[in-house]
């Protein structure tokens, strides 16, 4: 890690400490910090409500205004940029509840990692979920690259390159190659977050943070842990 980044966020004595960062502003949705297990149950219960048509979240402008002074998300979700994966909607939660980081292929880029570190270290969110989804175009691109050597224009190749390790890892497994790669990509990025020094690994070690993986089904709307 670069020296300036190390000075920006550091961990000490098995716990997270921040350096050079402003304290998080008080938020209208501020609640007592929940354990990661409760945060995960909160997400999954919301998804059940979404799938069964019993949603309770109804965002309003008034609610948005109340949050203008600060945020207190109970979970962080690293999700794909796919327009069919609306994170707050599929977990039936209001603005301010989930710190969402999105990019095609839901992998841990440097910028994504910095965003997640901020939410974990400053906003004190106890849970990170890496959320893949079925029929992911970025994963398909990685599989095509491994299978045929296909290259993509512009910066799209960056996405395929990042997901290529997952595609290669499941190349000879039974079942659908793309779907298997979607799951493997989630698992690889969960591992990457858990092992990322110094912030994430120290928080996981201190049991202040949990990182889990899941896949969203575009056809059913259900989220399944993997």
C-alpha cells in the first residue's frame, strides 16, 4: 500500500483507528451499532419481503431531507453496475441504510476498496456483502476471453481481466461455466476483502467486520448466500 494511503487510514491494537479523517456526521437514522449477524439478517429479511411482495420501504423526499446531515448505513454492498440489480430495492431498505459500491462485475478495484474501507472505518458498518448476479455480462466477457481469446474495446477489457481468474478457476467444473464463474468471482472477492491490509484484515481479525458473498437471481429476485 502506498505511504500516503497508509497515513490516510490505519489500524492499531487489533482495532480500527482513523487518521486524517473527519468524524462521521450524526445521521437521522443513527442507531446502536448492530452485530454483523443482525445486519445480515436485516438484509436477507428485506429480500424475502421483496420477493414475496410485502415491502415496507417507501422512500420520500422528507426522509431524504432528514438524512442530509449524515449517514449511518448498517451494511456495505459491493454490487454489479447492472441496471437490473437495484440494491436498496431488492433488500427493501430506505436511503441511508446501505452503503452501495457498484461497478460492472462487482470486483474489488482500488477505488471500490477505498470506498469500502471508508464505510467500514469511519461509518462503522459491521457487514460487507459482495453481491453477484445471474447472467452477468462482465463475467460472460471474462469467460469469452478465456475461451476464445476475445479482446474488448476501450476500458471494457479491464473488467474482463479482473474477472478472468474466476473464469479460469471453474473452467473445467460441471454445470454452466458463466454461472459457476459468477459464484467464484464473488468468493474470490470476499477473500480479497478479508485479506486486504491494513483496514479490512484487521477489522475482520478483531471481529468488528464480517464479509460475506451472495448471488442475486434476475428471474426470481431472490438473493442466495454462497
